[in-house]
C-alpha cells in the first residue's frame, strides 16, 4: 500500500525519490511486454532472465523502490517498443541497445556477455543494410520517427506509477491543479492546435471549452474512447498498455479544466492486457491520492472507472458509446444535441480518443509552442500509426503530421515484403480509403487526406502489394460494415447490404456492367442520408478503389478475371514458360483439361478447368500460376 | 441443460449493486463463468434487476462478444481484420475448420472442445495473421501451424 500524498510538497518529495532511484539504476533490461512480444514468448524470457540472475546471485531490481543499492540491475516489463516485426524485443540500457527475436535460449548469453561483460551480441542485433545496428535509435525504423506520445512506451515499467513519476509523470497535472486556472489549461490546449486523434480531427480545446461552459451542471463526464475497432489499428492499445498513466493524467487534466469530476474509459473487450494495465494504474493513482477526492490536497476531485466494450464496432461512435456505457444497445442517435451538451447520462460529456488524452500532459508541461514545433499548420504535433500488411517492418510508429506516405512505407517501413511491387495503402479503416502510388508524396495530415477522399482515421495503415485485389478489399470492408451496422437507419442497414451483394457478385464472376454505376449511386445515397459517421463514411473504401482502380472492377465484370488470383471463383490457372513438359500436370488433372507433348510447354483449356489446383500442387518447377 | 447455480449469478449482481446501467459488465461476468449466457441466467437477471426480458435479450444479442450458445473448451478466435486478411487469414480459417470439423453453421465441435469465432480485429496486426485461443495470441499463422495448434490443444485436453 502506498502512502497517500496530501499536498504538493509530499508529491515533490516522492517525485524526487523516484527520479533519484531511476538515476541510480544504471544497467537496465527492458523486456517488451506488449501484446505482440508476449505472444512471441517474452514473458518466458523475462522469467528466465530473473531466474538465472537470481541463481547467479546478480542483484536485480524489479521495482524502482526495491533498493538493492547502486549496482543492481533493473529488470522491467515494459510496454510495446513498436518494432513488432522483429519481436520479441529486449532493450539494454544505458547503451540503448536493442536485441531482436530474443528467445529463452538466448538468456544465458545475454547475462554472461552483455550484463556481466558489457559486450554486444551481434547475432541478436538488428541487421541493417550496412551491418548491425546496435542502438535502438540508430535503426532506420526508429531513427526517422518522432516519438512523443510513445516517448516512454517501452522505456518504463508500465505497471509502476513510481517509474512514471521518475520520468516527470503527473508533473503536468500539478501544474493544472496548482498553477493554472481551468481556462488557462483550455487555452493552452486550444493554442497547441491539438485535434482529435480518433479520426474526425475536431479541435480538442474547442470541445473542452464547450463542456466547461456548462457551469450550471454539477455532474459532467470525461469519457476516453479506447474502443479501437478499426481493423488494422493498434496505436491506442499500445498506448494504454505501455504508458497507461499518461492517458489517465490527460483525463484528470481534462476533468480539472472542464470542471468534470467523473471519468470513464471505454476499452474494447479484445484488449484484456490494456484493461489489466489500466486497472493497475488506476489503483496505484488512487492509493497516491492522484485519483479520487481532494487530489494532492488541491480540493479538486476526479473519479475514474473502466467500462469494457462487448464487441460492437459502432460503439466507437460517440453517442453509441455513451449508450453502451449506460447499459443499452450501442446505437447512435440523431444530433443535436451533441455530447458536449447532452452526452453520458444526459450530462455534458467531453469525449476524446486515447491518443488525444495522451498528448495533453506534454502540452501542459512544455507548452503549446513546443507542441506546434512539429507537424503542419492545420495539423500540429505527431500522429501514431499502426503500420501493417505487406511491408517489411510492421509495427507501431509515430511521426510528425505531414510526413509523406513514401517516408512511412519505404524509409520507416523498409519497403514491400519479398521485393514485390507497392500497390496501395489502406488508411483510416472502414471509413477510409485506398491511396495509390500517385499519392506516395502526399503529406499525412487531416486536410491533405480529406482532399483525396481518405481520412487519417485512428491511424491504421495497411500496406498492400501487387498480389492484393482491390475489388476483394472493397468487398471485405463492405462485408465488415454490413455485419457491424447497428441497423437503426435504413440507408446504412439496407444500403450497405445491397453494396455488399453487388461486390460479392462481382468477385464471383457474376457482375454486370451497370454494377459500377449502381455502386456509385448507392454510395452517394448512403453518404447523404445515414444517421451517424459510421454510415456516412461506409462507402469510402468502395469509392476510393473505384476512383483509383476502376480497371480492376471492369476486368472482374467483363473479362471474369482477377489479376491477383485472389477471387477464387475467377481464378484461372496458366502454365508459364517455366514448364519443362514433364506431363505431371496433365496426368493429375481430374478433368483432362491439360494437353501438350512431352518436353514441350503444356496448355490448360480454361473452359474445362474446374480450378481444383491439382496441377499447381503437383508441378515440380512452379510453372503454374494463378491469376 | 446444465443446472445453474443461481448463487453465482446473485453474487455477480450483488457486486454490481443490481445496477441496470452495469448490465453489460454483469453479463460479461456471467459469461466469464459459463463461457456463454444460459437462458435461465438471463431470465433470472432480468427479474432481479427489474428489466424486461426482451430489453435484456436486445442488449445481449446486440454485442458480438455475447453468445447464447454453449461454447467449446477452446475458443479459437480467428482474426479477419484487414492486416490479417492481406496476409491470407482466410486460408488459416479454412485449415482450422477442417481440423476441428466445424463450419460457419456448426458452432461447437462434437467432442465439446472447440468453437471457432471470427473476429474483426484483435489489434495484433503486426503479427498477422493471428489466432487467439482463450486469451493467448498465436502469431504469424499458416494453415500448417493451424493444424498443429488444433492437434496440440487436443492433446492438452
């Protein structure tokens, strides 16, 4: 049990002690315990490190206040380091070395050579183009990033409030409590130009001011949207898992500034580790008197609870989320009234996304000017993206707003997997769009993306290579929306079903030429007449693929052909020039569709072919292609 | 139908102060115990917190995580999110269905061991394609690894 801090001076004393303890901890091993590396077995690596060090009699500190003295080695479970592709990851301090693809078998060597000998193990280092990169900061994946929200993610123990205090955590809160008025806090946030990181990009300061203006209401709410439902996005998860106190601090500051004393974090049920880490963080903050009544003796209060989602994408929409927290079906309602006026339990509610709240402490601590020092005029600061798909370096990244797609995909992401050709990037999830080669130099910020029919969304970037069929991708998203549509309004419920029917028909080879016109018509109708943002943006993936890849739609409809070989019903097997004429395919074809003479190239009669794939499976030289 | 111990449910209700607004959390806790929401449990909850059965049913069926059908010992959640999709999660799903004898219509395997659920995104996109078994994430799956996984789980059970 921690001692409750009753005043600012008691807070300062603990802060100093934590900072000193961190200073004293010279040698540190940070074992990444984000979802990715845990799946890769890093908890076993952590346990093995601990067991072996104990067995060898090497003093190790698991918690900051273990107090083994200056020589002890800090062993920490940290949040996500971001470079999931190369996980499980282990970071060694003070050198800042990063070990990749670590397994339990490497533990002895790490202890003997690195911990006791101070030597770098080349085998575990990142293999760059010009040899091994020892330091994490030298790896191109990290070097080109600007990590602000994720600054400490992976560098501190996510389950320890002392570690958060040791890097200056809750300092911004004390400023908001004791130095600034609520209006001054809101002004700072407004001046920073911070816009909502959940997708729509609404100015955060403006939202806060609207909630603060309801001075007549004794109960107001701060709600944190951690319902990161876009397929292909995991920034918020990593933030909640890796630096949960930062999110909580942002929420308390919002509460203090707007005069709201109640807070709810809505987290998806699919994120059990985020829920666990947030709970631990909330308990610790409550013990210290940072959460609850009379925070640090300031007379101000803030109560926080977690509400676990139950698997409904639409709950990422504000009014659906508040309905869900109240225990109803999570369906959006008509606006106005907006949630800042009548939100959760009919009270004024300030609803922001995880990353938005995580940006707040630094803005208050370092000022609006500092925040604006990166990013663009209209979109200041940084943005975290989840970089996934057919790209070499998948993982979690953070870059200044306005960074180009090319820098993200090719410089940070290391280009396309298996040297294939870049085709498109899907950005913004089911509400977003597909960007092509022509957009590679487009700056990633709210306004530039909007101008080409995409949105930044929550920040999922799914990279696709030449083997991804764009009609299939469009159908994939439409199918997703169909299933996730709450069914309240007809345009979204019926319209997306109709669009999905048409797209499915096209991918099965039954498309008609007027289908493209039908799709566009339905899309416009859904955009104009749906009730909530989910419906209004649902046609985006179809429209943007139609805009950039209409020829692929035409091929599917007219030629009954899928050039990528993804749409199975359209698959055509072709024998390429690699064929050595061994006759094996012809002998294995169950319908006798393959003909040819020995040692000569064979051919497939596509009208007879039943697409069973027996020829491809049996070809000894890989001469048969699907597509 | 298994006989339900209403005491367990009453304890859960007690913990949430019979608060209607906590109905989702209550059902999550009940599902944690039974791995699905038995009909009798829902009827009992509705009566105890003064909510109509139809309203409760409405909430229970709205959310994808709630199941009104019994589930296998191992719930294999196959991620069909975008990142997994482009890394061929459809093939992984097919392999799992073949290995367990399940289909889209058949929700629990004959031996009572397996249930396959399709989820839209587990947020482990960096490791795609992924399958989550109960709370453990299995990364970079292939059809072969999927078959091995089912075999391993069978042995474990």
